[in-house]
């Protein structure tokens, strides 16, 4: 009877959390779609928009390596473990320390990146002209402000996930996209730097929303900072392999940007638009479902409840398989129609629509695999294992680069999403069997 009650409660909490995150993520992507429509109509597949998209590569890489994914993978299981064992004060000490440590780390790292940005720009977009690289350096340097803001916001977001409070967590990306949209009219008045002002404004709104939700929670900030706290050090140790593994997706699209910059003008733009459409179901279902169940998996792992862990994993996987499978089929058959409907017109020509649609059709194959990667990875993190996903995905990055490099002379831009799909699917299959084997030892 007790087990049935627990299963019912999990189902209720998970469905509520997953539904809320899905709705809020959908709202964020609606604004993201408005953003892309405006970009397409105002700028078209232009070199300015190529530069703007390329400018995000280094700042986003910096954030994702050292804070975003690494912090989530390490912080949530440790923080949840402490609360599950009624060690609230210790959990709050760790949270306070991390809230200070995350932005401080980003500030320290941003200084040398700022200095060497011209050299990094040569690596990001070797096909750009001197003038375009100069603009890329300026925009990327200004964008280094956003990872510092996101370091604070993401720490707050991970605390909200641990408390299974999803309003502020899910609402923040809507306001981030709103800030970016505001930057488009600013660009008409101030030039390309108006777009950067919109991004920074969006990051500040992202932080404000999560801070407002945290203020309503039960957490108490406990100063002074305790750098030597054993649980804080445990988080740092868990972050190390994730820091090496987290940038794999960013590095993948860094490689794609590098290759696309050598092709026709607008290649980075159409690749970015296709990726944006493909990432909608991945975020709506893959990230939303796995985020909603993450705290529950961490609790079951902390308590050694293998049956409960498997139940949560299985039920989430069922829903995820259905939703992502349908999404993949939709974009495979109607991808070009979707691109034409939302982006066609203005300076975004019919040729641009066809190029983007073809890329989206291939990207569609990767939707289920990428979504399941989020769920499987969080399952490993809940077990406080951040090494295994790294050992599988790091060689995969190398294979993606090799396949893309080999196929691009034959398939042009289409080689990039195809290589991504092939290797990502293989990684998911391997990690799934490793996870099943690991769960038998709980």
C-alpha cells in the first residue's frame, strides 16, 4: 500500500513538474520563434547574422564548461542528498558557497579569454574577412558579461530543481528571449551592438525571475563562505569530469561553425535556424522531462531504492519515446514547410528556406537520441557518476568531427547534422546498456 502511495505521489509530482516545464519551455520557444522570424525578416541569411551567431560560441562554451551543465550534474544530487537526510543547514551552507563561487570562477576565466579573443576568433570563424573578425571580437568580448550573470542564475535554478519548484526555473528563459527580441529594434538605432545589449538585458531578466522565486522558498543563505566544506569539495570533484564532458555539444557546434564559415555566405545562419527548430522538441520533452525527474532520481539513489529509481526512469522513458518519436516524424515530413511558414519572406529568400528545410529534415533524426541523452546522463548524475558519460561522449565528438570533415566535400552543409545523428544515436545505445548494468549494483 505504501509503495503504491509513493508511486502515485511521484506520478502526480512528475506529471505536474513535467507539464509545467513543457508549457513554460513551449512559451520560451514561441518567443524564440518570434525572435528567429524577426532575425530572418530584418537581417536575412546575412554575414552580420553569421557574425552574431558566431560571437556566442566562446562565451557559451565558457559558461557550459565551467558552470551550467557541470554544476547541475554535481550540485543537485549532493544538495538533494543532504535535504533527503534532513541536513538542511549543511545543504544551505553548500548552496551559499556555490552561489559565490560560480560567478567568481567565471570572472577569473573571462579575463584571459577577453585578452586572447582575437586569436580565438580566428579559430571560431577562419572564413570571415578581417572586418567581420573585428566585429566578432568586439561582440564576443561584450557577451562575456552574460556567462557571469548566468552563473548566478543557474545556481539559483539548480536549487529550485532540487526543491522541485519549476516556475522560476522554467519562466526565466522566456524573459531571456524577450531581452534578445528587444535588442532587434535597438540594432536599428545602434547597429550590431544593439543586439548584444538585448542579450545582456535578457540575461539580467533571467536572473531576476529566478531570484524572485528563490526569495519565496525556505532556503536560508548561510555566511560566511565555507570553501573547505566537505560537501562543497565533493561537488567540485563531481564537476571535473562533467566540465570535460559538458562542452561536447558546444564544441560540436563550434566545429560545425568552423566548417560552415568556409562555405557560402549564410551557411552559419541556416545551420543555426535548423538547429533552433530541432531543439524545440528536445527542450520541450527531453530536457523538461529529465529535469522534472532529476530530483526524484537523486533521492532514490541517495536512499538506495533501485526499484523506485527504475520505475521513475522507465515511466519517463515511455513518455519521452512517444513524444520525441512523433516530433521526429513531423519535422522529417514537414520541416521545410515549417521553415517556410515562419521564416520565409523579407530578406530570407526561398533558396534560404530550402537550405534550412533540408538541414532540419536531417536534424530531425537526432531528436529522440538527443532527448534520451539528457535522461540517461541525468540518471548517471543521480548516481553521482559523472565519469561514464564523459568516457563515451568524448570519443564521439572526435568521430563526429571526422565524419563531418569527410562528408562535407560531398554533401556540403548536410554532412554536419548527419554526422551528429549517427554518433549521438550510437552513444545513447552504449550508455543505456552501461546504465542497466550499473543499476544492478544498487
